[in-house]
């Protein structure tokens, strides 16, 4: 098996007011040559982590319990995290500004609304109350509100049509390939 180069990447999420929200400290960029054509077609940035340290804005740190594969799509007002749980893959989707990648850091603005796709196919839209509260306190412009609404609709459409990256087999294969090379990282 050919050794692949997985680049370490830091993920930083901010709130609309510019304050840091959360950081995922240890992630690995999946090499482009290992990506499925459905992912390269959209120039997705695909990251993998396993028991990564996560730092909250207040400095508190915790460690994720399950492996995850994150998908950032240029221009999309959402990002997708596939959580590999015992019951199957659960997709946690953040309604967020399009990702910005500079060097080894991916950043985005978190707009509170989240969509959860459970392994059994059930979909929940969560944190609407937080979005409504922050819409007022952070003074979301009409443009941002429209982008959030459009992003939510596009994400739900992608889920309902089972478009990339909602493919459990690819999520698992990315993790397995990475794991073969980085056991003990």
C-alpha cells in the first residue's frame, strides 16, 4: 500500500460578531488523490479526526468520543460532519458561512442552526431558538438571513436526494484508509 500524506489541519469556528466559538485541534486533510470523484467534483475539503481535542471559546477543552469525517464545500452555507457511532453514521450539519482555508487552518462562521441526520434516516433541525436569539443580538443582515435560509434548503435537498457526502460507505472507507496509516497518531 502506498503511503499517503495527510496534512494536519486546525478547524476554527467563529460567531457572527467575530468571537471564536470552538476549535478542533487535530484533524487530517485527506489527500485529493484519495477522494471519491463526487467529492473532488465539488472541490470538497475532507478532514478526518479521531479523539481530537476540542477547545471551547472559554478555554475549556474536551476530547471527541467518536471518529469523524468533516466535509467543507466551497461556496456552501453549511458544513457536514459524519460521526461514526456504534449505531451507524450520524451526520451533524452546521448552517455556516462558506469555509475559508488559509494555510493549515479552515475557518467558518457558525450560524447556530443545525441539521442532524440519524443513521435510521430521521432528520432533526435543531437550535432554531439560538438562531432567532443571535439573529437579533448579532444583527444578522437580510443578506445573511437569506443565505442561512438558502443554505438550510440546499442542505435538506442534498440529504433528501442522498447526494454526496451522505454516503456511509465512503465515510467508513476514508476512516479505514487513514487508520491503516496513522494508528497511534
